[in-house]
């Protein structure tokens, strides 16, 4: 019913096709990139190496005030700098006062812990690549909370393609961390729409292109149908002429609009004691 793995595994040129669709747009937009994106590293203990991540802090940031945070996950074959500089994230983040951090996910194909395309045996990949990829995201989240005055009830997770799949995987697994999710053209493996029952109180805005040849809309629509069935707080945005890459930048403002409306519905257990 959900033949994601078979479809993507059969597409041996997936990575090349993905970059071919996205990178022309990335190159065209790079000259317009906000200059405040920083390339940062931290000591990734479990991986025994320094790990890269990208960071944007809005000019109006005030450590005396709580700021919203977005963790942004890049797609297959991408990297943190590319995702931050080519998707309009920093313009909206500056305008609305969001900190944005983009983890590497260990490498460009780690899938953030979710079962991916079965890219096993790639040169240099550790056996526990998925575990390290997910851990990297959570490490960057922890760094943001430690080094900046982050509003714990306004922490959001979004991503594109592989990053969209990672958004759903980490969103389901670490649901208590997030105020809302924003998957774009999500390549979701290892999960089924029925699992939304676990996070039915978590708002989700999902973006998909009707003409996406890589993440086909018929594989994403069942997730939107299940959100409706569960009466979740959600928006499903399907762009009639949208392909895999074009839907990203044009819908970033809508994702921010959605995030602006929602805060975390955490259980205040400790406060009741």
C-alpha cells in the first residue's frame, strides 16, 4: 500500500536526479543568501569526530528573552549550508525572530535515524550510521538549548525530502520536544500513517508537489488522510504544478505562518508537584 522503499530502491539515480533538480535553484539563489549563516562544529563524542552544523541567529536576538527555534534537516546529497542558504529560511527567520540550526545528520545520506534507501556499505560509513545521524540532530538541539535562550515551548522541526522523512521519524520518536512539524516532500521510510496516533496532539504542516517524480503525491496523501481521520491540527498543502524542488522556497513562509500559531502542548508534570 505504501511502496516507498521499492520505488526509491529501484531508482538507482535518485541522488543524482535530486541534486539536478535542486542545485540549479540553489546556485541561482546563493548570491541572495543572508550573510549571517555561520558554519559551526562541535565534538561529536559518539562519532569521535568534529561535526558540522549551520546556524542562523536573527539580528534582534536578545539573550534576556526566549526565542523560537527551528531545527532544519537537509535532503539526500545535501548539507547544512546549502539547505540554510537556498530555501528562504533566513529571510523569514530574521523577519520573525527565529533561531535556525541545520545539523549534518552525520553525513549526506544518514536519513536522521529513519530507514532510508538501503545505502549500505558506502565507503567510510559506520555500521551504526542511522543511530549517529539521529543522535547528531538531538545533539544540535541540546547545544541550542544550552547556548541560547530558547523558548522550550516553541521548538520546531522541519526538513525536505530525506529531511522530511527524518522530520517524521524524529517527530514521532521524540514527540515531546516539538511544538510543530514541517515536512516538505517527505521521503518517509519505516513508518506508516497509522503511527500518527502516537502524535495526534502534535500540529503538522505538510507540503507536497503534485508533479513530484521522486516523492510521489500518492505516497504522501495517505498521511494527510490519516491526519484528517484523527482530527489532528494540520495543514496539507499540495501544489498542483509543484515538483520536488520548487515547492520548498515558495512554501517556507506558509510553514513559518503555521509555526507562529502553535506552541508545545507539554505535560507540566513537574509544575504540579
